[in-house]
C-alpha cells in the first residue's frame, strides 16, 4: 500500500502536549493520527461529539431547567436567594 503525507498546522504547545500524550500511551503522533483517520472511515463520521459549547451549563436540558425555574419564580413559586459564595481555599 502506498503511503501519503498529511500536513497540518497546529499550535506549537498543542503539538508538544499531543506528542507527550501519545508517548505516554505507547504511540507516536503518526500512529495516533492514523487511528483517527481509520475511525473516521470505519464510522463514516467524526468519532467524537463536536459541539459549540462543551460546558454542560449550556446543554439543552440545563437551559430548559433554568427557564422553567425562572418562570416559576416569576409566577411567585419558589424562593429567590442571593449568591452563596464558597471559599475554595
């Protein structure tokens, strides 16, 4: 099988971190990228979720819950309170 080269530009620190991760799991960068390519071709999709907001706060379910809670407060149900600050130290 003939081989071909893929060239991609990535942040220098990201590349160093990726190389270190690959080494820590017994791979080299080329092998890790080939695993990704094979997974894409096998599944016919990107093999992980891609979303604009990975923060669970912005999930559909949480936003619906917040909207429901705000509506309940506006209707006089529930209790409003101030922010409770926690010292992380």
